[in-house]
C-alpha cells in the first residue's frame, strides 16, 4: 500500500509541474507578444533604462523575443513530458 500512495503523489506532482510549465509558457508568450508590439516613447523612459538610448528599442524587442522563445519551450515541455 505504501508504494501505491508514493506513486500517486509522484503522479500528482508531475501533473502540477506540467500545468505550471504550460501556464508559465502561455504567460511568457503573451507578454513577449505584448513587448514586441509596444511602441517606443523616449520621453517617458525611466531613469534606470534611459542610458540605453537608441538601443532601448532593440533591447525591448530582443527581450520580448526571448520571452516568446522561452514560452514556446515551456509549452512544448508541458506537452512532451506527460
């Protein structure tokens, strides 16, 4: 009986891990798409990113694309490992 309970706990943990990966992946994809579609507005840049100057747009797009890639990897992982 002890083995069956342990197995059940592992299955529940795996299901939680899968759903977490899926949800985080979808969030990453959504925020990445939002980041790619954002318009630049240099007048409202906070001081901590103002030093980027003209590289701000490229940094924003690159970060958004990385977020989309990470999201796709997480969603793929959640489907790949049942």
